[in-house]
């Protein structure tokens, strides 16, 4: 999925069993940070996030926030690999990119949640029909 806005942030999804790997890139794509979030054991339902960063890169906060949000919303382990690079940016442009990345990711999550709900109801209806026979 590529956003149609100014910075062209790209979101790619790779299902890994029931879990999810999401790649977030823009400009010159690379891997700057990887964050994995999962639900803690027990009843707290909090997400735990672990990150690994390439020295000199600053995507760790973005990747961490996205992984935590997705794991909490989807209830699965989520790994975000983020790498966004544009040369010679002003501070205001960096903020625009971060805002666009969050917007593209929120749209991705909304689409994902809708697909999961639709799939749930299709499976529920199919199972109900089989049980009534």
C-alpha cells in the first residue's frame, strides 16, 4: 500500500502465520529500525515492545509506536521494519513525514480491522450453515 500524499510512504504487509510483519518505507528504502510488539502474558493485556536499531538511524520511535498500536489492536505479535530516508530535510519536513507515516499506518490498520471483521462474519455464517444441516 502506498499513500498518495506528498512523501509517498509505503506500507507492505507479510503475514507470518497468525502474526504480522509490516515494512514501512519512504524515499530511499532501507532498514533503520525493527520493533516487535506482543501482548504480555496474564490479564493485563499490555503490549511489550522490543526494538533493534541500526546506528545513526532514527526510526525506532516510529516503529515502536506502530508495533505497539498494531499488536494491541489486532491481538497478534507484530514486527515493524521501518526505513525512511530523504536527503537534506528541514525539521518541519521531518514532522510532515512522520505525520504522513502515522496516517498511512492508521489507514492500513483500519483496512486490516475491516477485513478481519468481514472474514469473521463470513466464517461464522459458513460454520452456522454447516451446523444447521
